[in-house]
């Protein structure tokens, strides 16, 4: 209908509104990307799956509408390819700016005046207006005090992930900023940002027979919905070949239970292996609320026959917990490497800067940059300017952490901290300038790089946290062993209680209230603020009996 009204031109009842819509720039939306550009985000499994799904749906809609549109435009000078592109643009506009309204028991998708003029932002604090639907109208209201000339921004999907924001709205938190944000800033820009750990397929024959890896992989496939056995079908959903963070790492998530199960030792007679594996699976996954349920075991059957619902208790060693966490950290590391390679590939193809963890860009003499300058304040002192300006790099002082710049607007030279450089024109790559990089391709590359960097930052943070928690658990285990050797079993038990308490807290399903109560890491729970040493905090309340994993004292691995 929108294309028909556009074809009517000035005779359409919506002529002025349609003129406004026709000026909306949607060239950076993933529905407009070419096949090579879509491959940029393949290192982010969740994003790639979401983008490919939306592109497939768009292709289906276009195929459905083409015969009708061709018949209606038979007399017009419009090629089939041109009409297909117009349909893709219309679908993209509806996806990015359409609103779903309810009336008379049915739902309709509508485009409303001003809606496409209010740019989407993924930052909740940056939004200053919002659309509110009433029975008879859609109203635009201010949610913050506005200044004359200030750009209006809306946050149309406050709870959406980065993958959803890119695939549906064509935005990524941080991509709209003038510089290159630090990793921590990228994480803070969207509370719902996450990452996906893609676990490589495992070949059971590569493991010792005593690990019973084939049986473990079969149980994970049947009950946990995780397909880790090689060979693996290439088109499996992300949820079956990887783990989405942070959801899968806490609460009822499957990430750590899967690692614990894979690393667990199976000591049983051949006839009892399957029963023992089932018991261990139940013990590690009993809190996960799996769609496939839990494997039946003779112990569970007999307990239920007696009217008992308690699952069998299977203790595991501290050594197993440390091994499982280091395995997950290894998975994170492998995903980080792939994301880093993808960021470098996009940068090489387009010349955009890759950025760094601190957000500081490495520059050299002769490069053109955007940087803050020394501005005089009202009290006469010099400080960082509010807005960056274009400048040319004169020299770099790595030891001092400064860069000397000549600003283009007034030819003045300033020596400023390297962190004041927020954007740098990349050093030309051979053949890049002659290839004619278009503005829309650069905009798409910026979206891709920002998304990949954000996911890389999340996974790197997860990897660091897992390794730190493994070290802290090992230190507590050694402390417990030293107490046991001196006969101080009371303090040895308290050390293990601290480990159990931390593991139990990881099993909370986080909401706004419980998230505020959780320690950021095991170190935060156990480190003494006075001297920084890891010591038990005996004043903490005891763990409720039966809650959380049962941890047994085990010897550290060599």
C-alpha cells in the first residue's frame, strides 16, 4: 500500500508524509547489505542467525508481492530489479520504524508521522522522547528536559540484545559515537549486550575410553539440547551448538553444568556406567529446568516410588570445578580469537580503525584524526574541549603518552594526551581508495565492527572472571588442606563453605533485585579489603543445607 501511495505522487492523501518517508536513509540496515557484508558478522553466531532469518523473511515477502506489483506497474517504466529494490526498502522501513497497533480485535502494522524522523538509540539514558499509544492517537512525549536545537532520540527496544537491534533496527550501541569507545564503555552502553560461546565439535574417539565421551555427548544431546558431537550439521540453531551469555552462565544456564559433566570422572563397572552417567547428569543439571527433562535413574525411580522427590546427591571435587571453569575459559578464548580476526578483516576491507580495549587509537605522523584540544575554561585554566576537531598528527611521544597535533581549522598546534584522539583516518590499504568505498559501506562496517568488539569485550570479561574464580577456588582449597593438616577441621569446613556459597549464588536467576545483591566475583566475596589477601569471611551467614553443589575436598592437579 505504501508503494502504491508513493506512485500516486501529489495526488495521494499522504503526499507530505510519504515525501518525508522517501528521504529516510536505510542503506546501512542489514536488509540492504550485500552477501560479503553479511559475512562480516558471521563470527557472532547469534547475530548472524538473526540477520539471516530477517533477510530470508524479507526475500519471502518480496517473492510473494512481486507478481502483484509487476501487474500493477506493467505500464510504468520500472524494471523487475528496480521494483524488487523498492519492495526491500519498504520492508526495511516497516521493520525499522513500523509500530504494531491493536484495534477491533486485530493487530496492524502502521507507519506514523514523525516516527521515522526520530532516530533510534540503544542507550536508555540518551533517549529524550518516546511514543505512547492511546485509544485514538499515537503521542510523542518528552521524557527529559529538551533544549532548542537538540536532536530527538527514542529508545524503541530497551530490552533488546545487540543482535536483535542490528537485525531489526539497523543500530548497534556505540556505533553512533564520533570516536572509538573503550571495551568497558561498549559493555556499559547496553545492559542487555551479550555474547555467544561457540563450542567446537568434539570427536569422542579423541578422548580416552575411561572418559565415556560418546555416552556423555549422547546425554547432552538428548536432554540438554546441546549438539557437541562431531560431525555436526552446519545449519543447527545457535542454542544447540553454543551458549548465550550472560543468561547461560548463571541461574538455570547450561554452560558450567555442561563443562562439569564433560570433565567429570566416571568410576563404575561397565554394567553400571550408564546409570552412573545419568546420576551425574542429574546432579549437575537438576536446577536447569531443561526442556528435555532429566534422564531416569534407578535411584530416582526408587526415591519416587517412596514418594520422595529429592534428587540423588553426587559430590564432586574442587579440582573438577577448577577444570570445568578453565574449559569454559578456553571456549571463550577461542571465540575471542575468531571475533578479533573478524574485526581485523572488516578493518582491512574498509580502512576503519579496529579500536582497542582502552579506546585509544594508535596513530602515526601524517595521519588525519579527530581529537579534543586544550580549551580555556571560564576560570582561566586549560582543559579538554567538549567536542573533537579535525587535526593532523605532527609527532607521537609513546613514553609520555601524548601526541602533538596541528588542528585544521586554525593551524594551531597542541600536545594532548593520546586518549584525546577519538577517531583516526586509517592508513590507506593498497587498492582500497581506487575500489571506491561508499559511505553506506563504511556505515555498515562501523556497525559490524562495533558489534563484534562489544561481543569480544563481553567474552573476554567472562574468560577473565572464570580464570580468576578458578584461582580463588584453588587458593581456598589449599587453605582448607592446610587447616586439615593441622587438625583444624572447623576452619577447613568453613573454607569449603565459602566455595559452596559462591557456587550457590551463581544459581540465582538474576532480576533487578537479585543482581544488586550478588558479588561481582568470588574474589569480591572473599578478599580482605585491608591487605588484599583471600581469606574466609566467617561473619557471612552459613549456606542452607542442600542448596548448591556439594563440594568435596580434593587434591590440586599437578
